[in-house]
């Protein structure tokens, strides 16, 4: 007979560790058990491209907190323990200790599913050959780094040009490797509008990366390891292939337990991070989230969201009343010499949602023209044609895009119009911005008012 309420959390990277830590801090009487099937916990997968590039000397630096630190907080961490199934009616889990092979049942009062996402792998021949990689976990990153050192490749092919594919293109170029990107779409980064993505294409090509657009992977070939990639239109030599075509939510456990799925076939949750079964919460890349601009559920798996959702789940389980209202679709990536940022909807997305969006694109310097070191910043705003309410923004430039996008994300959260934006009291000094900041210039044009 247990005398303490037990919270079990499945998955211990961003959402799971946030949920466990917040629950325990809020209610120290809770018994908290954190299960993770991998050997590593609580790390920033977002740093993996910089580790591969050699910018961060050790993968250990990516770890936020060790199992020992969690244990000191009173949280029991069981690494290499995999949850095999959930018996929701009886509030218990089936778990395997992957080291000993032993299986056991683990009763819970509250459960958080934070099983994240898994890399999508195209269903084509040869993707299981040695030398073909995906990058999702710290173990993936260590495996890739070991392969790069033990068997240095010459030609790398990256399939997919989302932010991970492009960050990795930069990482491989930093190691002096020949890099080809194979992308099925007619543009890089499909979550940007084509006109903005062309700026990214120019930069990637300038850095010596070969880009094959409108070209899909047909198969990987090689005798005992990958030697070449066959695409719809080309044959590309490859002694290392990275598949970076996106992720899908890891919902196997939740589905088996009978949880309702929602947007992107991720676990459906409410703003308290409760699932469709009482006592079971879910957070992070395995869940859907609310898009505050469209008012619809969406699937945008990002680390920043995972941490917040986990924290909300943990707080509620510990007795607080906490909500996660959703996202506005903000993301940023460093692509070689460019900061590439977006928030809200692109013009393409607004059109797909039948929102009458009109777009304004401008280029302005990121600091006073006479001040040394200024660079051009490209800003595209999408506003509702009638109300001029801001629907989205894309910012690209060598500097200043990444943090300026946060102002626009705040404007979206507040439901501001382009006219409202022009009224904001921005800071100004020549080394940091022109008198008229690029985002204010764009807002002024988009607002069609004085
Ligand atoms: C290379 C790369 C770069 C990224 N860059 C950024 C960025 O710049 N900005 C950003 O916001 N996001 C970024 N992300 C995304 C971010 O890392 C993820 O959104 C975040 O890790 C999600 O956290 P999570 O806890 O929901 O899931 P995950 O990190 O996927 O963790 C889930 C954990 O659950 C474990 N698990 C699954 N099933 C079981 C089971 N049955 N039993 C026990 N354990 C289980 C898994 O082993 C895994 O460790 C990046 C990701 C990658 C791979």
C-alpha cells in the first residue's frame, strides 16, 4: 500500500523533465518517477548540430541536469527503462528494464506521457544501410560524430531542407565535407514563403552546398554501406547520408491506451495538458497545441513549447491551476551567415486557411546607415486585408532577425494590427537600429495609415 501520491513521467528530455521537476518543486510530498528508455536524459537536442560542427567540444555540455541532480531533488530517475504499455483502467504501467531484461508493473496516480517525436524515414530501399543516419537524440548525435571521426566521409547527402537539414549542412561544411541537399519541394524550408526562402537558397549555395530542388530520394545504394544516392533526377555519390525529412509524434503508448489523437495525429490535449483519459497528461513533441492566430489545433514540435507544456502539466498535477494557451508559430534558425526567423502565418499558410492576407516585403538596414557593420534585413509581414491585423512575419538577414521576431510574436499574441505596431516605442541608438526600425517600416507600409 502506497502512502504517497505517485506521478510517473514517461520520457526524460524536455517536456518530461520539466513536468517532473515542476511537480516535485510544487508539491514535495509527491513521489515522482521518471522513466527514460535511453541512457541520456535532460539534454538540449537543439545543440546537436553545433556539437557535430565542433563548436561545442563535448556532448556533455548539452546536458542540463544529470540523473544525480534529479535524485537530489527527490525525483527517482530510471534510465534504460522503457514503458511498454499503459493499463489506464487500473492506473498502471508495464515497464521493461532494458539492462536486465526484467519486466515489471508500475502503478501510478498521475501519468505524464512525454515520449516526444521520432524521425520520419522515407519508405525507400537502402535507408537501413550503414552510413545512413537520422538525428533526433543525443545517442544519434554521438553515433554520427563517431562515424565522422572513425570513417571520415567525403560526400554527404542530406535529404530534406527543414531547419535541422540546413543546420546540419552548415555543420558538415564546417568539417570541410562536400554537401548535397536533396529536397522534393521547389524551395528550401517549406515553412517559409518562396520569395523569402530564395534568400536562404542563395546563401546555402554561396557556402558551396549543392542543392537539388524538385527532386525526391528514390533509394540509397551500396555494397556493405552507403555509396550513392539515387534521386528522381540524379545519382549523387554519398558515403554518409542524413535523413532530415521531419518528425512524427511518438504516440504508440497513448494510442494503445485509447487516447484520442488530434492535429498531426499527435495526442489531443486541453490547455491543462490533460488527455482524453482522466489522470493521464501529455506534453511536448507527442502532443498537439493550439495555434493562437488561426484558433485551430496544430502540430508544431519545438523544444521551447515542450518545456512550457511539461511545466504546465507538472504544475497541474501538483495542485496548481495552470494553462498553456498555445503558440503563434515562432521559430528561428541560423543558416550559415543568415538568421532565418518566422512567426504567425506565412502568406502561403494564410491563403491555405482562406484568410485574406496581404503581404508587404521590405529591406532596410539593421542599424543606422552611417554606423559601421550594418547589414540588410528583409522583413515580410502578412496582414489581414480588411482589418490589417498582423497574421505573420518572416525576417531574414545576417543579424537582427532572430530577436526582432520576438517583438512580432508578442504583437501576434496581443492581436495587434500593423497600425498598432507602428505605435510601439522601440529603443533606438545607431549601433543597434536605425531611427525607423525595419519592422516598423514594414508595419507602416502594411498599415496603409500614417
Ligand atoms: C538537431 C535538432 C535541433 C533542434 N533545434 C531546435 C531549436 O533550435 N529550437 C527548438 O525549439 N527546438 C529544436 N529542436 C526540437 C527539440 O529538440 C524538441 O522539440 C524537444 O526535444 C522535444 O522534447 P520532448 O521532451 O517533447 O521529446 P523528445 O526530446 O523526443 O524526448 C522524448 C523522450 O521520450 C523517450 N521515450 C519515448 N518512448 C518511451 C517509452 N516508451 N519509455 C521510456 N521512454 C520513452 C525517448 O527516448 C526520448 O528520450 C531540435 C531537435 C533536433 C533533433
